[in-house]
C-alpha cells in the first residue's frame, strides 16, 4: 500500500501553480499605494478638467506638461532613473500639445492626439527598459505586450490597496490609519443619506420643492459622463504604471534572421524585373517626355493619374524590404536585389510626386493631396535609412525612422494646411484653369475648411468673393443653421449660389467663436473671430 502511494502519478507529478514573483518596482508600488492611488485619482480629475468636451483648448498644453511631470515623478518614486535621451520625446510630445490649441483642423487634431499617444507609449518603454538595441519588430512586440498587461492590471488597485493596508497593520508604529474608517464611513453615509433625504422630502412639501429645484439644476448626463471619465482614467493610469512595474518584456532582442534567403531572392528578383521596366518607362515617358503615348492619351492626362497607386506600391516596397532584412539571413545577392528594389522605389516616389504636383496645378489643393506629398517625402527619407541599413546593420534604423516621422509631422502640424489650401485655391492664376463645375467644387470644399483658413477666406485681399458676401450678410443676415445653405450646395441640383459657401463659412466661424470660453480657448478660432464683419 505504501509503495502504491509513492508511485501514484496523480500524487507524484501533480503540477503546482507558482505565481510570478513581484519585481522591485512592483513591491515599491504596493508599498507606496497611498501615493499611486491618490495620484491616479488626482490625475483623473486633472485629465477631466483639461479635456472634458475640450478637444483643442488652451488647457491641452498644460495637460501634456502635467502628464509628463506626473509620469517622471512616479518613475522617480519607483526608483527608475531618468535618461537624457528622453529629451527628444519630451520636446516632441509637448510641441504636439501646443499645436492642438493653435489649430482648429479636425484632421490635424486627430493626428496630433495619435502622435502624442504613440510617442508617450514609446517614452514609457524607453524610460523603463534598456532599448538601445531594439528594432522595429521588438518595439511592436513590446508595445502590444505592455498594452495587454495594462488591460490585465485594470483592477490591480484593489489588490494593492489590500496589500498596503495589511502591511500597515503589521507595522508596530503605534500610529492609527484613518483610511479604512474613511472608506467605511463614505460607503455607509451615501445610501443612508439618500434614504433619509427621500423620507424628509415626502414629509415636508417645502423641503421637497427645494430639493427638486436642486435636482433640476444638476445636469445628470454631464455628471455621469464626468464620473465615468474620471473613473476610467484613474484605473487606466494606475494600470499603466502597474504594467510598467512588472517589466514582463524581455530586454534582449532575438535575432529573427533565420529564414532561407533563397525565398527572398526569388520574390525580390521577380519584383525587380517588373520595377525596372516600370522605372524605364517613367524616365522615358514622364521625366523626359519624348516618347509616344498610347492612343487617346495626352501627356498631361498621363502625368495626372496613378499617384495613389504609386504611393501604395512605395509603402509596400518599404514593408517588403524591412521584412526581408528582419527575417532572412544575410546574403550578398539579396543585398544587391534589395538595393535595386530601393532604387526603383525612389523613382516611383519621384514619379508619384510629379504626378501629384501636376494634378494639383490643374485642379485644387486638398488636405489629402498634401498628406500624399508629405507621405512621399517621409518614405523617401525612410528608404534612404533602409538603404544604409542594408549594408550596415549597426545603423540605428528605428531611432532614425522615429526622428524622421516625428520631425516631419511636427512641421506639418504647425504649418496649418487649411491656410495654404485656401490661399492656393483662391489664387487667380489657379482659378483660371478651372471650369464652372470645378469652381463650384472648389467653393464647396473651401466652405468645409477649419478656422485656420479664416485669414484667407475672410480677407478681401485674397478672397474676391468676400465683398459680395459681406453686403449680403449685412442686409439679409445669416441663416439659423447649416442645412438651409447645404441644400443649395449640391452641384447636381444646379442651384449653387456663389455666395452660399461664404455664408456657410461665416456661420461656422460665428458658432465657433460663440462657443469659445476660457477653458477651450483656441488661438485659431480667436484669430478667425477678428475677421468677422
């Protein structure tokens, strides 16, 4: 019987779960729960004050600065040292925060917020981990792993709070802790207060009337929205620090270049064959322009098409080269083919840019077309870095790429694209190329621009429609809403008034200026307000 028990597989080999031990940072965070718990709550209040119904106000730069200060103060509390190399991320994030209160363009505001979020995430990883040798796949893996850990840590405050109070009880310091009695008192007083108030309201009509007036003055929708925002931000911010403190991302970079290079050589050779033919055609037909075009094509019509397809191919080529460099073993033939592929990509970039410039010269300038030219410029510089990386693996490709994308986007963010769109589209020389339909389409697009374009659209030195619009507005006034004008802005109906788009833009700026107050003060809207009649 004894021998049977010793050889029983269910008793000898029964697996035992051993939880992952806490890191030094996790222990520190639990020991200082009073700081991180209260700090997360205060940060949530600060976040809500700055950003509640305020996408581009003057509070945004202060929110960004406050967030960075709270982050580094928390890291100092955990014992994480500050790195001088973080200054690039700090300056970039703060500049994007400043840009938010200088523009009214919803597209730029969206990209600004995405940029702030991504840069802040990389800054957190850069601060906690030793990432000098990380490449692009490693950063992607670290970002997704940290994001997943953050989701798992959303309810971590409750466990850390229990640990903190247990630790406080075990300390024989002779000091009393009032936190638990405070929580118990609040938990009992809230439902008791509601119950007693209902009883008193039913007992006295005057008290009931006063209480009902108080309830009517409270906007419960805003109250619950603010409460939900504060709760979500409080738990999320604590979860982020908890995820960083766990340090579950391995700092060592795994070399994934183990695949057979023959696969990459065959694929790259096939692509290079097609790309070389295409590149020769671009040089002979588009750049030199002395070859015969297909029947029915003019040189201008040939040049003004295909830029979006070429942009897609350029992006695809960049991804292909990066994948081959990261996952396939080094090979001299593969290096040569990747160099040829990069060279063909440069020709495609120039071809797409030239086509886009000719298209803009013939038609209108839009934000999408500006973004295409911006993307082509960024891809050109990224491909330059990739070409260097093909022959020099020690080249810091990821920091280089981050610097290129960040600097170029900051320039775009501060350039106020809507201003330049309005200035170009109202240029007399450009307007001479447009037919009536294109002019109406141009006017309709101009009416959708943000307040950034007001110094052009509301200035008669640039906009020759402004005088007629001013006279009409002074005599007839503005309509009550957009729809009254928008019904007349459909080109298919053929009932477009050349002043409708100006009246629509006037109405937009007037509403923006009326809704602006101290907390959501925006410099672009403030400047546009000065141009109203």
